[in-house]
């Protein structure tokens, strides 16, 4: 009888060890999430400022439930890197331009301008963003990267 109990004990110990080893291999790793975030950041770093701002606008106009998996990380990374204090996600998503927005916020809202006229002075850089066609805004003016006025 004792021999039977010893053998049973050894078998159950081996089974428990095998189960523990199985569980170790089934533990989900958090590394893929970090890898995905790193890949998203690397992809954004390769973009020009204009491309990154256009991507931000595109992502914000997709309903939240339908956004791709990388969207939250991309939105956070682009907004931290390029947006200014005057930019709001709501305005960008609704294609609204406000005085005080950054140039990135402007591009995210309306997309790439048809033409950009630039004037450089000792006081800084002024740009005129020209949007042709049926748009709410025809000319938008910026000084040193911030929207200062617009014409409809």
C-alpha cells in the first residue's frame, strides 16, 4: 500500500510540474504591445510633419470604435510632438479652423493646402495657406506656426 502511495505521489508531482510548465508558456507577454507602439512611433518619425498631421486628421475623423488598433498610440504621439495649445481634437475632427491653432492642427483639419505662400522677415515667418475649390476657408494666415487669421 505504501509503495502505491509513493508512486501516486510521484505521478501527481510530475503532472503538477507539467501543468506549471504549460502555464508558463501560456502567459501572455506584454512585449508585443510595446513592439507595436515602437513600430507606430518609428513609422511616424519617418513621416514629414505634413504627412503626420494629415494622418492625425484622418484618424480623428474615423469613429472611435472603428479606428485601427494603432490609432490611440499614433494620435497621442503625433499630438504630443506636433500640436499646440490652441488645437482640439473636436475641431480637427469637424474640420474647423480657429485662430491660435498650430499649422499641424490646420493641416489635420483641412488637409494639405493647394498652395502655401511664405514670407520670411526678421520678425519671423508668415505663411498663406491657399485652399481652392468648395471649402469654408479660402485663405488661412499663420505667423511663426500659429494661425492668426483667415478669409472665407
